[in-house]
C-alpha cells in the first residue's frame, strides 16, 4: 500500500507513477498473466487520478467544452490501444519511445524556462485541433503501453499549446482520467480485473493523488519542472533496461 501511495504522489505531480507501480505489480503477482495485472492496476490508477483532478480543479480553470472533447477522444483511443495490447506485442515501440525521451530530457534540462507560461498566438480552432490530436495519440499509447503517458501529455500541452506546468498537469490529469476509464472498460469486458487486489490499491492511490496534487499546487512550476525531469530520466532508465538488458 505504501508503494501505491508513493506512486500516486509522483503521478499526481508529473505523471509516471505507472513506471513504479506496473513493475511492482508484475513482481508481486507473478502467478497472473501480465494483461490481468495491467488491467487490475488501471482501477487504482483511475482512483488516484480522480482525486488529483479534484484538487487541481480548485486552483486551475479549464475550458469545459475542450476538455470534454479531449476526454472523449482519449477514452476511445485508449480503449482501442488496450484492445491492440491484447492481440500484439508492444516491444517494437520501446526503442522509439526511448530516443524520444532522450530528446525530452535534454530539452527540459537545457531550457530553464520550460514549463513557465509561454504565450502562443494559436487560432482557437487550431488549438482545439491540436488538443484533439494530442489526446488521440497519447490516449492510444496509454491504452497500448501505458507508463509515462501523463508525462507525455504534460510535455505536449507545454510545447504545443504553451501551458505552464500547473495548467498542463491539470489537463493531463483530466485526459488521463479518460484514458484509464477507456482501458478499464475494455479489461472489464474481457474479465481481466482482480478486484481483490484493485480495490485496496484504489484506496491507497486516492490518498496519494490528493497529497501529490496539493504538493504540486503549493510548490509551483519550478518544483514541478524538477520532478518532471526526474520522471523523464526514470522513464529512460526503465525503457533502456527493457531494450538493452532484457
């Protein structure tokens, strides 16, 4: 349960909690198929994200119409991604993601103002379109592979839409909530949820989600930037291990 709380604190701040929770789940539940473990972990991930969203929305204003559209796209694409996960291996994706993360880590470290608010003169229609594309692509990734999706969403919202870390984190949580729900729907339909494991973890993740979101709001953008960089490096190490050492 302590692992769950720590993972969700991390995830509530910058995403990436699945980098710890997923390997831990596979290690602690070796008697179950990987798909069943992944499906079961989506329940606590949803709960932790939901509690984090509640905290963020107290401080950050969002465009309800845009968020609803993003969430709808993310739900459908995550559902599709989880369906693909049940049919094919995702190993070929990891080298691509690894090199993308190298670029992300270098850029975030070298650009000290990354994650501060950056005004972008984007036509509202284009901004809407860009947000839909982000939700579609990363939503599918979250359903298909998963770990690091929250960090990718934050990166995209900052780089493409000009959000600061706090606003990007809020929107990332809302989209992530939809991707988790999409995956959960697919795994429930396939009967791949271990409820006896998922429910206690969901309670712990809820606590971690509240604590992480409050910490992010209290500490501000510079603190979140450092956390973001640490999570990107952790993601790199995780994918690097899978690619080069397994």
